[in-house]
């Protein structure tokens, strides 16, 4: 009897969490647009949270470019903040472009 009750509680908790996630994604998806700078609940190697520029939005996923110029994909529910400041966005884009160019130059030099 106790096991059945615990199982029912866990199932109810799972369903509520799923419902909250879906509602969060629905609300956030309407607010996101391509080119937005977002803070994600995804951790970098150094322990900091990832920041990226949204390049594509589909279903419940986004594709973003991180500070190193690499493209990543993650679920919309991991978006914590959408930055609206143009100054912050410009600095981040410049850093991402610079990192990408350096990586490209190194790849060309190493391939010779």
C-alpha cells in the first residue's frame, strides 16, 4: 500500500514538473528571437554559466553561438535570462567573432 502511494506521488510530481516546463517553454519561446543574447543554465569548463547568441529556434530547442564562436543546441527551458542591452550584445558578438577568427587562423596554420 505504501509503495503504491509513493509511486502515485512520484508520478504526480513528474506530471506537474512536465506541465510547468511546457508552460515555461511556451512563454519563453514567444519572447525569444534570433540574435538575442541569452544566459543559459549550462556550465562552461571554467564553471561559469554559458552565454550565447540565438541563431535558430525550433520546437522546444534553440541553437546558439557561445563566446568561443562554437555552435551549440539546448532546450529552451535552460534559458535563464534574455539580455536587452545593445552594448552587452555588441561586446559579446565582437568576442565571439574574434575567437572564431583565431580558431580559423590556427586551423589554417596547423594544416600547412
